[in-house]
């Protein structure tokens, strides 16, 4: 019990310090154009690096070692197409989850039909 | 329009997107033996998706404190870059306490929306932006923790894709508009794949829950794109000077 509470506090402290130190103490505007560009690209690069290729592993059922699944590949493709057509965050996320569930449900049925 | 209200309007879709993700977190935390209150408290105090998932996995395994701190540090190190980036978007005169409040909610999505603001990011705007995602993240965790036995493992698994699809929905539209952003997205994704699959280099994604691989891919990707832009800028300047001469 005590262990968990100390752990929770440590997680909070570590995460918060990482976030507060730069914005809390950097007050100078950076003039260097390279640094400005670098900072401009950071959000896109972080999100992209977090997403690929991990998204393909993201629909593995809980309790199983993550692996690439057909449902994740199809749902990701649908999400990319929807995002390309400028659909909102929520629509993209929810449709992707639904597509993944439908594929997971349909796949075993298709497999048995093919086996016959 | 009032900045605070504008922030709330911009932040609300993030709130909705956070619910399935934090719901999944609540589910998993309770499965691992955390109480719903503990799970919700972790969400409220961390506001960090990947870091929280890794954290509870370590705590469940009874990891030493130092391992927990190092893993959390590495996975969340990207927030350092985001916070640094945000420090350039706020008024230099903004007092420390306001910065300290904003720092609490520098999440991937909230930051991305703030970073894409054309002008300076004001305190009321960021406050409005962060308020509903905090509610969504914590209440989603609580719901997931309570509903933990109602959903099948398959459906629980499928909800895991929601987070990544939110990321996709954030980066693709600007990448479509700007070739440079598209390049940044492709380069970072390619580097991330290299760090996961190329033998030898993939060590990087196996330590610290993948945090090092993400940070390295992002820094390299942004540095490559910034350098390409710098080279083009110099060439353009040199050409302009030649023309002037």
C-alpha cells in the first residue's frame, strides 16, 4: 500500500518537473532560425514517431503480448484516409475503434468460411 | 471571441478523444490490482498516456523506485521538448505561477493544438484548452475502472487504437497542407520504424519502454527538416545577393 503511494508520487513528480522546467524558466525568445524551425517541427515529429509503427500493434487483446494485427492495419488505413479528408479527432478515433472491433469479429467467421 | 471560451471549444474534441483511451487505462489498472481511486488519481496527477501505462506495469511488477523514475523520465522526456517549444509561444512577461499551471497539462494533443496557434498562446486560452481534457482523462479512467469486468479482452484491446488515431488526425491535415510538415512526419515515422526493426539499433526501443526511440526519432526528424530549410534559406539568400550584385 505504501509502496504504491510512493510510486504514484514519484511518477507525478518526475512527469511534472519535466514539463515545468522549460516553460517555467525559459523566458528568452530564441532568435536562431534553425532552432525556431526545429521547435516548429517537434510536435509533428513526436506524434509521428509515437504513432508509427506502434499503431499497428495497438489492438492486441489485453493480456496478450502485443503483435501486428489485421484489425489494426485496416483501422489505421481508415484513420489515415479520414484524417486526409480532414475529419475531426473524435470521429477518426471512434471510427477506427469500431472498424477494429468489426474486423476482429468478422475475421474468425471469414477464416472458417475459407477453410470450408 | 473570449480567449477562454475559444480554448474550451478547441479543447473539447480532445476531451472526447481522451475518454476511450483513459477508459482503457482504467480497465487495465484495475485488472492489475489498482483500486479505481488509485487509477483515477494516477490519471489526475500525470495526464500522460504512455507514461502511465508503463508506470502501472512497473508498479505491478514491484519495480524499484529508481527504475520507475527512469522509465517515467524517458517516456515523458518528449514533454520537455514540448514545454520548451511552448515557452517560445507565451508572452515573455508571463508570471511563473501561470507557467506552472500550464505546465501541468502539456499533453501531446493539448500541446499540438496550442503549437498550431498562429499567434502568441495566452493564459486564458491555454486554461480553456486544458480544462475539458483533464475532466475527460480523469472521468474516463474512473469509468473504465468501474466497468472493468463488462467488456471482453478483444474490445478492450481494440480501444487501444483510439490514442494513435487521435495522433493521426492531428498530424495528417497539416501535413497535407505543408510539404515540409509532411516530410517531418515521414522522416520521424521512418526513423521510429528503423529503431524498432533494424537489428542492433532496435536495442533503443527495448529500454525505457520505447521512450528513447521516440525522443531520438523526433529530435533527428526535426533536426533534418530544420537543416533542409536552413540550406534552402542560405541558397535563396546567396541567389538574392548575386542578383543584387
